[in-house]
């Protein structure tokens, strides 16, 4: 069977097209879309592969030969590529339907390795800012209340495609069909990352080693935001206290509000800049142990004429 030749006259046959099922029509459109008309596919081999695959949908597969009628024409690579593109929608960006995980006001840039991002209308959403630059898409979550997903439409929702297919025994049918792009939109999901704060109490002089009867247990810390509002108060059980989880991207402050027994209060706030992608931020608050003094007074027993010592202990640790 001879392939379609552009300079020849072909009769439009709407009846045959109307007889096809919707799945056949869509298959023909996709084969044409990912076949000869797809970027980089304008070769004789892709043209032949496209036509033969369309014939297979409506009638049967025909083995291609060179003009001598005996030498097979190998188009297996082109056929496999068209099938692969149809099974893995290449019209959508490579990150279609993925989840972008980041913190508040922590821009994350992803790259479309398929190079089709410019074919889509990129827009922001509630609490989500997006901007495209070539094949790069930058996502920024600006609020804890944000759209969990967004859908982006293709700028070219439909296009006219010359679809040539063969009725049994002939190919005298041509139809100018407008079909919706099978990859007309893509979707992105968004997730806000969280982390907690672990506060460890230490001795300013000896680190993790307590002095005397002093203890690290019972120290209280206020977790504050950048307005000074107290978000929660945590207490050490042993030497460590752990906060609840907060969105990444925030800057919080840890302030000791109650010193443990045997230590002086350290009210200097510790800044926690939560702008790294990790599950926990650790801070250390060092306290100065309370120190007393020993007073020694020498006296002489007048009767027995030997010295004695008087010792005064005031809050000694």
C-alpha cells in the first residue's frame, strides 16, 4: 500500500471518521501528535511510522518495504518512541503531579527536563507564589493557609491536525480533525515542612556535667515568635526539652523563664532561624551555677590554750 502523498487529490470521507469509536479517534490524534508532528520527528522514518500506526488503529498493521518491494524498512525505533511518548505523557512537564515540599518564604526552584513548561499558563494561588523562567519554575509558600494543589492549563488547548487513515483496502480518506490535547494541563501539589526545637540545658563552666547538688531538671523555656508573643512553654525533663513542630522558614526565640535548682537564670534569648530543611533544630542554653562562700575564723580556747576553727557555709555548691 502506498503512503499518502501531499500533492495527490484525496476525497474527504466524513462517514468513515464518524464510524470510528471515540477511543480510535483519540488514539489517531495522539499518534499524530507524538509522531511526525512532534518536535524533532520530521523525518521520513517518523512519517512512515506515524501513518502505519494510524492504519493499525482503523484496519491492520502493514509491514513497510523500500521501493524494491522486498527490502524491509526498519521503523521499530520510531514506533517504540511514539508508543513511549503516548504511555508517558510527554506533553506535560517532567514534574507533573509531584509534591513540592518547602518552608514559608523559602523559594524552591524545579526544572522541567522535557522543555515544555513554556506551553503552559503559570499562575499563583492562595498562599502560593509561582514564577517561570524558561524551563525553571520557582515555588514560594507565603502563608500557612495555602492551596494544597494547583492545575495549569496548556496555552494550546486544541489544534488542527491532518489525520489520514486507511479504510480497508484503500487510504482515500482524509479528515481535518480538531482534537483536545491529551496533555492539556498539569498539576502541582504543595506541602509545608515542619520541625521542632530541642533545648538542652548545660552548665556554663562544666558543660553537660552538673556541679554539686545543682540540677538541669525543671528549667522552663518560652518559645516566642518575632512579635514577642509566647507560643508555648516547655520544661526540661533531665537536661532536654522539646517543642511542638513549627513551619520551616520562621524565626523563633528561646528564652529561659525559670532556672533549675542550683543555677542562676539566663534570660538572654537564643535565636532559632528555621530556614534549613531538617526535622529538628537544636539549641543550648548555659546557666551559671550558684556559688556560696566559706568563712573561716580562728579562735583560741583560753582555758586549754589551743586554736579552733569556726566554719560558715552559705549556699555552697
